[in-house]
């Protein structure tokens, strides 16, 4: 249990949110929340339904623009950016409700994740032969690496719509990984999975974190999983932050127990 | 027996992304090219060129263009007729203003003009989707036809309001005007159809095509992987309109020879091309060709059978044709939204692994 602390000391802040306020009409989804994410850590966000967890990720990747507060990423303050620009900054994510491209194969879905790494213009693409094909092959090789890593070789050419839920989640992770992000946002990556699938997914997340040093922010309801894989945990309730620290600290915090753990478990 | 994937494994990614991954398909492709460029011209008559082959090629190019927009990028358009008119009138203005310009450049430039116009009318697609976008493109259709009809500069102040294509040569062979032979006109269109199909194939299998399909399937997810929705949609409108503009240019200069905008490029054209795309197969290049072939051949066949064979009156046969097209659209939308191309694919899948289906 000293390991997470060591990790933190060595690393710098990759993301810092300061006093974020977000409301929809009269509904306050996030009130005055601040927290940071260290480079290379696995940071979990937990909290009951409607606590504002997904909204937090939407703020980080630019779908929602907070009314108040500052966002610092990679040492720079961010001023209102579009989600596609944030993708170029190195943030990738998966969704709570799977958001794959239904009409495309597994391979093509993951290839779309390479979008920010491909630069040949339209004329080269129209010609295909030469630079565009070369670029396609290089990126295809990278994607094949991800397919091997996620152990989905057999379904490479299958249209994603035909896959069972658990595999779709895995493909969505693959698409996010293909972008080689600095920071990976995962919104309930294990929801609706059986124990075996959850174990696989945990293994993938930890492997990604270990092998590529990717910083991970994940939302998860399964407390066992969170305690196992997270370095630090933020606890939200009704849009407010009620706890922040290592899993051990959070687990023993009376406010957290009352608001969340006590109620739903 | 020979149509099989068994034993035909791909060793490199390059081979795997080939257009025709199975040897048999590749040979069939060479065979089709051979037939199209050499055998067909040997047997081409005035009738078969004008009733079947040339319109087939011209409409196939339009269907390819619309398929890029609707089938690949998921943006519905009813402005095809108007965009074809832009291509046709650009060609007319270029041919009459620069008599020395070669026809390949004329047609390509007309495509570019149409691409710009198309991208402009695609701008609202950033904000509006589906039905409402269809209404905007419908407005584009009526506006463009109105404009080209209203401003006499576009038809060089001709008294009839018509535009007609002067005679032009390419490598010393007459390709436009009344003295063009059917073979020359056919080959001229064929070059464009084959070239543009190749470009469509390249664009749709690469980065740009994936960005279009990503927008079509789930625009939110497309954004988080870095696709700028405006760029993706506008590029789809531009490329699609380029194809449609070329088609309009060929329809006017090579096929019709003379045109009047309210007749040749009416809303009916927009619907006809949309039907080709639906019947042939949304999101399929091959489908665009079958769709065009179907819509060109069916009236010819029906006319021969009903009027020629059974002695029906012409107008009754024409109505019957409308009923058949309408019925087929319904059937395809309900039963097989991916059209004839998908039916062919399913059949192929079955043959592909035969005799070992598992
Ligand atoms: N686009 C939106 N428009 C209006 N209200 C919203 C919107 N997005 C979120 N909210 C509201 O913000 C609050 C927090 O929602 P959020 O989805 O972030 O919760 P969550 O913690 O992810 O919950 P869950 O565990 O159910 O996924 C809820 O009250 C929700 O209704
Ligand atoms: Mg949520």
C-alpha cells in the first residue's frame, strides 16, 4: 500500500480541475468540485446514481462547458475547446452506454481510433497508392497490436452490432487505446459484465496503465474493483465532492460510509 | 468450386485491404474492364448506347456521388437534380467561354464548381439532421433550378432558354455534339465512371471514409476520436457534389446534347437517383452501379415487354413502371435496407466458404 504514494510523489499533475460548477437549467450537476489526476495513476470516481460522475467526464473531454472553474491539462489552462480538439490533446474515452460505430467492423471501429495519427490529405487518399496506403498499413499494424492485446483476433471482421455486450465494451476500449491517449476516461467499463469478463477488463486496464503509462480516470460502481485497481478515489454525492484519497482512506471515511457505502451496500 | 476463400489467406495487411481480396474477384474485375472497354464498343449500336449504356454510366456516377453523402456519411439530400444542373451549366459556360479548353478539364472543373456549391448548401448540416436537412436540400434543388432559369447569363441569353453543347474533340475524336459517335460518347463516359469509382473506393476505405461513417453511425463518438463534424460533413457534401456535378456535365454535354433546366434537372431527378442508391445499396460502390443499371434497364425492359410484347398503351405501361419502382422501394426499405448489393454479398458469403460452411 505504499506503492500508490510513491507513484504520486514521482509524477506531476496531468489534469487539475479547480472549483468546477456545472448546471443544467435549475439542476446543479456539479457544485464547486476540485480534484487532480497525477500522471500515470489510476484515478477512480465513485458515487451513487446521479451524483455527477458522467457529467465530470463530459466536462473533462469537452462535451459540457462548466459555468465556473478552471481546467488545467498537461500544464496549460484550457479555454473552451471542442471535443475533437481535446482528442488531439491526448484524451480518449469510452461511454457508459456503448457508443460504437454500428455499421462498421471491429477492425474499422478500432482504426477510427487512429484518426488523430493519420495526416495524409484527401488527394493522397483519393490516389491510395503511395503515401496514403503506406500510412494505412503502418496504422493497421498498430491496430493489430491492440487487437492481439485485447484478445479479439477472431472477431476482427465482425460488424460490432452482432457482438455480445461484453465484447462491445472491449472493442470500445480498443478504439480508445488506438488513439494512444495520455489520459483515458472510462465510464463504467465493467457495468453489466459477469465476473470473468470483469476480471479480464481489470487486467486490460492495469496492463495499459503499466505498459504504456497511460493515466486512467474511471467511473465504477463495483467497490471491490475500485479498491483493487485504483490508486486514488474521488467520491461524489449530489454533485459535491465528499471524499478524496487512497482507497483505504476513502473506505474508512465516515461521511463516505454514510452517504454512499452505507446506503447502497 | 473455385469461388473460395479456403486456402486464400492474406499474409500482409496490404493484401488484406485490397479492393478485391479473392483472386476470383480480381479476375472478374479484369474481365469486366475488358468487356467494358473492348467488347461493348464492338457491339454498340445507336439504340443500345443511347437507351442503355450511356445513361447507365451517367446515372451511376450520380448514384456514386449521392451514395457517398447518404450511404457513407448519413446525410440525406434531395438536391441531386439541382447539383447536376450546376455541373451541366458550368460545362456549358466553360465550353462557350473557353472554346479551346479540353473536355476532360471542362468536366472536372464543372465538378469542382459543383463541389463548392454543394459544400455551401451542406453548411446547415452542422446544425440540422435527417428530415430537416432533407428539407434544406430540397430548397437548394428549387433555388438552383430557379436561379439557372431566371438569370439569362447562365444560358447565354438564348431565346429558348435552352443550353446546347457545341462540338468538341478529345485526341481528335468528336465526343460532344451531334456528330459524336456512340462509341466515342460511351468511352468518354466510361473513363469518368471507372476513374471516379476508383476514387470513391479509395476515399471510402481510408481515413476520410471512416470519418464519414463515424459521423453516420454515432456523431458523438466520432467527435471524441478527433473527427471535426463540420469538416467531415462538408467534405462529404463536396466530394458527393463533385461526382454529381460531373454526372450532370456528362448528361448535358454527351448524352442529351441540349437541356432546359426545369425539365432535365427537376426534383424527379433527385428522387430517381435516391431510388438508385436505395435499391442498389446504401454505402456500397458496387450498389450504386447496380442501382443505376436497374433504374435504366427496368423501363426499357418493361416497355419492350408491355408495349412491344403485350400491346399495352404506352401511358399505362409508364404508370405500371411507377408502381413497380414504388413497390420495390418499400420492399427494400423494409426487407433489405442495404439493397441489391447486400443480397449479392449474402449470396457470396454463402458461396465463399462452400463446401465447408463452418
Ligand atoms: N445533458 C443533461 N441535461 C440535463 N441534466 C443532465 C444532463 N446530464 C446530466 N444531467 C443531470 O446531472 C445529474 C448528474 O448526472 P450524471 O449522469 O453525471 O450522473 P452519474 O453520476 O453518472 O450517474 P449514474 O451512476 O446513473 O451514471 C443528474 O441529475 C442528471 O439528471
Ligand atoms: Mg453515469
